[in-house]
C-alpha cells in the first residue's frame, strides 16, 4: 500500500470516528435533557409547585405580580391533576401528608367553583389564609373573625378598604351558604362540615348543602319533591359528609372572593402551603414593554418567606 493510500484510509477512519463522536455527544445531550425534564417533572409534581398571584385578595401579605414556591410535600404530594396548560382534569393519586393544614396557614388550593357550580369551567389555583378547620364554628361580627367563640389571630398585614362594617340584617344574596341572610361583615355562625358528620336535611336548609352534596356525589342529584329532600330520586332525611372541609379568607378582607362567597374547600383540593416569593414585578406592564417590566422587579420581595 502506498503512502497516499495509507493517508486516505487514515483520513476516512478519522472521519468515521469524528462522526461517531458527534452522534454520541448528540445522543448524550438529548439523554441528559430527557432525564433533566423527568427530574423537573417529579420535583414539580411531588415537592415544589410554582404559583402566580393573580388578584389582590392577600395584599399586602402577598401582592399581585408575586410568584410563589409552594410546598406540596407537607400536605401530601400528588401526581398532576390536569394536563398542563389545559382545563382537562386527570385522575391522580396523593401521597400521605406530613401534616394537615392549620389555622393561619397560607395555602394554595384548586378552586372548587362558584357557589352554585358543580365544578369550575376553568381549573385554577387560589391562594388564601386558612381560617377554619373541619368542625370549627366560624362567626364574623363587625368584620372581626371568631373561631369556636374566640377571636382569631389577626394577620400582620390585614387591611380593610371600607372603614365601616355593613350592618347585621342586611343580607348579601351572593354569599355562601345560599339564602343565609348574612353579609360579609356579619357572618355566621357557620359550622364547617367534617368527614362523618350526619346532617339533617329539610326543604328549609337544603340550599345550604345542595352544591356540597352534589360535588361529593359528582352529579346534580339533590332535589325536592312534595316537601321532602331527595338524592338521586330517593327521599332522605339525613346525609353523611364524606370529606373534610376548610374555610379560607384573604388578608385584604374587603376585596377578597373567598369562602364567604363560594364556600368551603375540600381537603383533596388543597395542594400545598405557600413557602417563598421567588420573583416579583409589576403585572400591569405588558410583556411587550419588556425593559420597563424588567425595571419594575421588586428586589425587596424576592426570597421573602410567606407567613
């Protein structure tokens, strides 16, 4: 073999080796990207969730434009509840909880729906402060919250936009439960349902429980017939509550759509506890004005613990 032939053979072998190296690097890159995506999915599904604050109901504890890390692990991590970026719900499983939501915790939960809705049209997460636990009695007197007859601790950043409370006896027809005769400043007493409670059902109180029972059973099954309450066509006098429920309120008390308006939150809708603000900026600046948006970053809020 001539020197020229040897040189050509060596060049071909080198070219093949170079191609194999490029292919291996490409394969390793996508393999690492795949495992990184799986790791991120597992972390997001079972440990840390991210959540954006869309409304001012928790100001000034949490502000519109804050982005939160949510501790999912503490209340029991769950697999994804819906297909990302859609409102298509998925069957999911939930791991055992380390601890249960407590009074005063700021929790993130899946919005259960408006007061009279079987289920919400849009799947969205809300952030509120847990005020009452299953079995607690909630009462609001001239804006002051009482739990089991004792004044509830006042959140450090609580605020009221209306200086005077609405008088007792002036009902707000949009409050929960339906036909309660209460208003947002003078509310209750209301006993939060807990698993195993046996409630008496009559035509006079059925509106208090209609949506809750329908949601537990997964269909519009509660009705009335000839002065009696029926569930799935059968006359009933009682119903046994199947889930534990929690009462949520915003710290911005006069500008918060919360449990006073749309009802209690079932335990299985609670996702986690708000942990820390990891980013914050002015949400009123459009993304198209990126440099001004970037200039609005609230550095003093980043890495701030939520409590």
